[in-house]
């Protein structure tokens, strides 16, 4: 497993190479794109909103 940091728009995003596939930190990406002060809370609220308003129950269950 390889762990690396990449820089996107001045923000660090963690990533890991596993089985020749890159996996990126959702929290780091949410932080970069939303410019939220609390990216974990933003992501948590977004998951709940997707479940309730959009019917993405499968997404919510896979994440949780």
C-alpha cells in the first residue's frame, strides 16, 4: 500500500494506492471543493440530505 499527499488548488488531499487503484480521502476533497470550515460535518450532513431528499439509501448504507 502506498500513501501519498497531492496538492489541488493549494489543499492537501490524501490518497492511497491499493491493488493498482487510487483511493482519495472524501473529507479532503469535500474540504477543497466546499471550502467548509468543518468538512467532516459538511460530509455528514450531505449524506443525510442525500438519503432523505434524494432517496440514496444504498449510498448512505455503503458509507456508514
